[in-house]
C-alpha cells in the first residue's frame, strides 16, 4: 500500500469545524489541505456603521475562548483610532484579564483537548478514572482561571467590564485576595503536569524549520498589546505594518488564503512566543522552562503543548504580582471624560493561540467605517499544511490509525480556533 | 428496576462556541451530570460518531448560516425526541444575524471582494428551521441555568420560564437604574439599557457589572418596548440606531419584526 488518502472529516476536540485531507504517495506527502468549514459570520461587515463603544461588545463574539483577547485588542485599536490614552491602571487590569484567559485557554487545551491523545484516550472523561489526580488539577486550574475572568471581567466568556477608555467596574478586595491565595497551588499543579507530559512515551516529533512570529516589547514578555511585531529570522517591525510583512495571498491551486513571511509559512502561538521571549520570563517561569527540558528555539509543533504549560506558570506568577499591587494600592476612580476624534488605528496582541490583529477606522460621527481582523489560526493555517511535509515521511511506515492520530495531534497542537478563523475573509467559502 | 440513562448529543452550528465553553466551565459538575446522562455526541470534547442517531435530547448551539447546517438541523431533529436550543445564536440568530437587518451587500463586500463564491444564506435561528422544545437563553448561556434545565428535563419536570423583564432582577440586586441616574455618568450617554424589554434569568448580569443590558436573552413576553423607544429618542438615538440596538442579537428570527415595526411607527 504505497498510496494513501487520509481524510479527517470533522476534527474533534478543537474549537470549530475543520477538516484535513492528506494524500500520501510512495511514503511521501503528495498534498495536504486544511479546510475551515465553519459558517461565515461577516464580523468586519456587521460592525460597519456602529458607534465606537458598541464595537468591542459585538467583536468579542468572534470567539468565545479568545473573547478576552478580542475585547482587549479591540478596545486598544479603537482607542488608538480615536486618540484616547488609557491609564496605567487600565493597562494592568487588561493584562490581568489576558493572563486569566491564557491560563483558561491553555489549561483547557492541554488537559481537555490534547492530553487525551497523549495517553491514548478518546476524551478527558475516561481520564477521570485512569488519571484522577490529573483531572483534579484540570478542574481546579481551569476553574480558577475562569474565576479570574469572572472577578476581573465580569464573566468567564465575553467580558463585560472592559470597555473603550477603561473598566466599568473594579474587582472587590475580597475577590482579589481569594484569587491571590489560590494561585500558588496552580503553579505547583502545573509543574506536576509539566513532569507528566515530559514523561509520556511514544510521542510524535517533527522539526520543520520555519519562522515564528509574536508581538514584541523589549522590556517584557508581551502577552497583551505591544507596539511591534517580531520574528525569529529577522528584525522587529511596527505593528501597523502587519500587512507589509505578513503577506496573505490566494494561490490558484487552492481556495484558502496563505499567510507567509519571506515567502514561507510561519507559526504563531505559545511556542513562538517562548522562542522569542524566554529571557523575559519571570523567575518561576524560567524554572518551569528548565523543568520542561525544551531546547529553544524549538521547531517541533507538538511542543506547543509544553510551551503552553510553561506560559501558565509564568502567567500565574504575573497575575499574583498584579493582584498584590492592587491589594496594597487599591484603585483610582477614573472619569471617562475623553474627547474622541475620528481616525484610523491598529492594535496587536497575543491571543492564547497566537498573534491577533485588529484595525479600525471611524468617521466624523464616530461610527466604524472600516474594520480588519486577522486571527492566529488564519496565520497558522498554511503552516499546518506544510508541517505535513516533514511529518509524513517520518510516520508513513506506520499503520493508518497511527498516522491519523498523529495528524489529529498535529492540528490540535496548534490549539486552532476555527470559529475565530471563520469570522471572515480567511475562510474558504467555495470548496466542497 | 434499572432505568436507562437518556442519550444526549451536544451540537455546534455557526457560533463562537461560547455556550459549549460555558458547559465545559461547569468543571467537575459535568462528571456529576454524566451519572445521569449518556453523552453520545459532543465534538468539542469527545471523539464522536459522524452523525447523530437515536437521541433522547439534542442540545444545539449556533444558528444556521449555510444550507449544510439547515440539513444538519433536520437530521438532528429526526433523530431526537427533545431539542434544546442554547444561547443567543440558536434562539435569536446571534450577532451575526445583524446582517439581516443591515444592507446585506455592504456587509458582505466589506469581507469579500468577490461575492460570487459566497455561499452564505440569511442567518436563521434554530426554531425558524425545526421545532424547538426548550430554550436556554443568553450570550453566552448561564451555565447554572443550563444545568438546571437539563436536570429538570431528565427528572420529568418542566424547565423554568421567567416571563419577566431583566429590570425585576436588577432591582432585586439593588443596582442603580441607568434611566434614573440624575447626572450623566459612565456610559450613561452612550447607551440605552434594554432591561425593560429583555427576558430575565441572567441575574441582571451586565447592569451588575456596570454596563447597561444589551438584550442578549431576547425580548420578554410583554416587553416595555414603547417606553424604551421613547427613552432612546430622548437620548438622541436615531430610529435606525434603536432598531439595531434593540435587535443586536435577534436578526435571525422574525418573531420580533411586527412589534418593532409598531414601535417604530410611533416615533
């Protein structure tokens, strides 16, 4: 059997409706296509004509699991367009919200979506009996991360309090103390899970040396908003130039759009961030990195799961630092006395699964007249396909079930958010 | 006597997956729920069969926005005794339904330069396609309300229905009313609170977090729509703005068309 067609029709345990088709000839990859089958939702069109303060509420509905990222980057983008300068306090609260989302999304992905593959189970449910301590850590960590989002943002999914100009309400001291007291346990638990993931036998590997991209701030590990974007094989560039460097093009043999940097596919997400920012981790984050035994820069997509765990430790520590600050200093009441002006603005941030860009223009009536959103899964889509070139020759000798499993694991390792990518243009609407 | 557990499937159509995420956010309570149900189908969390067969309860998130999804809904209905629609998309169309209230070509051409290949159809709430037996409202759903609906259903009770506006819950929470604030405060000028027309059950979630209600649970049975439209006019909202605001989540259903028209005629 030298030719094989693998069709993962509706990939389970990812957010959204995606399909991967791989054709193998003579143990080599002939072609691979990753397809997005989610219904189109036209968000960039739906926000047209809306007043600036309505836009973040609508646009966060692009995606539930990245709803904090969409909310935060849209408020920054709109503030940039309208000439509004948010306060230091607002920056800190938004960071805390983003750390909460990183934790929630990464832990959901590692424990509920990815880990079942690594221990060869069909879901997290059988894990409750085979690995009860792991499932206990999952419920505790994921639940606590959701509590951060509820107490800071007002809700676990689609935050309410983060609005253009600042926050509509501040968390109570009791809530902040509660979160502060539980976070050290989350760090300890995550270290245990790093040890577990490292120890699991017979895992797939790839080493596709492609570029990796993330937002960039030379002073800190940027999870939430920065002025620049950087990449492993080159220099940082201004965020507003994203379309100049990260090229999207249609190719005649495929319906999907391809994102490239220097004519090659690239990756965004936890592993790229860690590759670029590891020297800026908190001390405990560095301990987690050492424990993980990742050798950076790491080109193995499967290691994205481990990178997520390292980031969890780092984000938990950063949350503790911000909570400590507010517990001792309290909040300053802010007035929302700004004077918005029409204009154009871009903001970039890191969603848990990678670089997220929002760009807006507002007209004289402060209504949205242009909107562009580029999601991490749209950037990663081409890389998902090109990874197969490296993976298939390594596993082509194995039974079909193994090949299917490793391909499923590859797609899941990106932690793709297909409902995100299907919000608009990156969606191929024609293929069948 | 051993009772067979009801067979349950959870399905996602076009949506942000937030309602399914809120189900996952129940954490260990999901495991408790699994003592009472046999979860056959849930792609977000389990390897699942290609198609649903022989279900007692189908739980559906999302709205239909292409022909495949309409076919999928019919298939689910044919294989399920009871259908629960969860979230604003499934019950009202969701925010993506707004394009049905806007200039459709303007919306689509903002996203696609070439419209010839776009296979999207007007957004439809689930009840516009198939019979829906029960609703869990909200964008996203309140996970506790979801759990109590399912538990009521499998133990043979009728799930709760509120039939009252969000204002009732807001008063119980002791929030200061957005309409009664004496001087312009945060966000007061920029928005109109939809509490008077929206169905309760969320615990007045947005007003309790410093933001006005934006109606994600849809209209209550007897909405104070005329008063709301008058209040909005007093705050210099144009008729177009009022229509879009009052129907931010409900562009995928025709059930509010008539009352909206009547209200707008009063202006």
